[in-house]
C-alpha cells in the first residue's frame, strides 16, 4: 500500500517567509470550489547553495491527503515572487465542504533531490462565506508536525451495527431463515446450507461518509467486503452492493456469520474493507476496519490480523458482554490493513 503522503519533501532546510494571494469562490450551480492561485511575494530561497527558487503551489482538502485530493500549479523558475494565475478546482457539495480545511503549501522544486517546503496556510470552511468571492493575501507559516500526523491517514468513517445471537436463540430461527446464511467452522470448509451449531454474529453495514473520491467527477463507486478471519475463503466472504457516484454511501446491508460458539469470539476477527469499483481496472482500496479482541493470537497462534484497537476493540467487547443487543458504532477507517502498531 502506497503512503498516503504522496510527495517527499524537506521541511527543515528552508526558512519560511512571504505571503500568497488567493482568490477563493464556490459555485452552487456546478458544486465546485475554485481556488485561484494568483501570486506569491517575498518567498524564502529554496536552494541556498545555488541561490535559486523554482516555485510551485500544492493544495489538499483536509482531512483527505490522498493523491485524489492533491492539486498542483505549474513551476515558476528562479523567482521568489512568482505569478501563477492558475485555478485549482474541487468538485464537492457545499455541506461536505463545510467539514473540510483547505491546505495551501508552497514548495521549491529540486530536479536533483528533495523538494523544499517554503510555507503553508490552512483555511477552514466551517464558517466560510460561500456566497461571496474572497480574495486576500495570507502569510505563509511553518509546517506543524501534528497537522501531518492527524490528517494524512484520514480515509473517512464507517457506521455499523453489531450483534451476537447465542446458539440457544439462533436455533429457534425457522429453517428458511437459517438456510443460506454463511457458517464459520474452524478448520473445516463451511457450507452455505449448513444448519448452524453455534451462535450467529450479525453485522449491519449502514453507511460511510467522507470516503476518498477516486473518480474525476469527485465521487467514487464504493462497496464493502467482509471476511471472518482466520477463514478467507468464500464461506465467510460477504459484499454489499455498489453505490454509484458518492463518497457518502448508504448500504443498509446485513452480513451474517453462523456456527460461532462463545469461545470462538475471542479467536476470530471481522475484517471489513471499503473499495471503489472499477470496470476496466483493479478496484481501489478506500479504507478498512478490523473488529475483534485485539489479542494478537487466534486459537493459540500468533497472527498479525488480530490487531483491533480503540473503538474497534470496544465494539467487539460490547457485543460479547451484551448478546442479543444491537450495538451501533461509527469507526474511523484505516488507511492500510497492515498490522496496527497502536
């Protein structure tokens, strides 16, 4: 999985000075934010040794720092007072824009090494006057490390409802409600038409918000895929339908996993991943969560995927401690499904 912060740069070798002139407007008719980068004044020198500054401007709509959120101007060669007059455009709804912050950073382009950071400004849209066009000079500020850490991994949020139905309750279901539900049988291949011999985990995938926009239209075609680890074969695979042209999908789709004894709940993990559906290419990973005990082990074996933490872990524990009760939770999506170090 590639790094969410897609551009390598040097934050420490150049001092920060100067200001940037921006003209910002929003069109309700087209649903687009337009950032007109006009010019910069009195920038720091990007390459002290060569006494050269080759400037460009980069923007993100935080908290999304994926490549889909990145916009860049052209490079203006050898000047600390570059004039751009270039428009950077984002297709985004007004309601969603109110939750975002525009990050504008200025960089020196080095063809032979790392690009050098020359300063930035962040503009929050939570109280922005969208009915008017705003043009102003903004002083460039140093990079705050905390800003990188807090926003670079944001992939949106997933809302689910989780419930465990014990065996004695599960077996009272009519046969036509039991057949066709997925079964989880440790160390055995599961059958889609096996009468469950244990309890059932029921997961309602309600929806997501603020997903990464993959399409050029500023939307995605998202769906959710789920496995009950350690089993990754078709017996535990579930998928929602694909919601077209949205970054705030509502699925309201139920995944069910049968044949789970209470002891199994401490050894299995429900992995949910969100994907953008691509017709002629590989699907694009948008984020994921793992619901489980977070113990690092499964049936006595150390495993990387038993790494649930925080609200992922607490939701699973609430399900175990309070069976038959639906537990709703909104979870932050991980930017990678590698083992979590938290």
